[in-house]
C-alpha cells in the first residue's frame, strides 16, 4: 500500500484518510441542523442537571420509554 501511494504521489494513506474525515466533518458542520443537534447533545452529555430533568420529563409521560441523548463522535 505504501509503495502504491508513493508511485501515485500521495505521501501517506493515513494522512489522506484524516484529511477526508476532516473535510466530511466540516461539510456536515456547515449544515445548521447538525450543528444545533451536536450542541444539544453536548449540553446533555456534560450537564447532570439537564440529564436528570430530561429523565423526569420522560417519566412523566406514561406512553414514553425514557431514552438518553447519545452523541456520536
């Protein structure tokens, strides 16, 4: 793999994969909805008060199974 990338003129596959990942992430973050959802998930991830309050609200609704907000990185 290393020899093939050298022959094509690409210095490193790892570097190329990282650059691709960064560009995809930047493209997704440019979409407002994704950014808002990520910030919301981050808030609930870092705030035990917010997590507890959300759980209380979910428990107050009989037909709703309580769920946590997950943040995918």
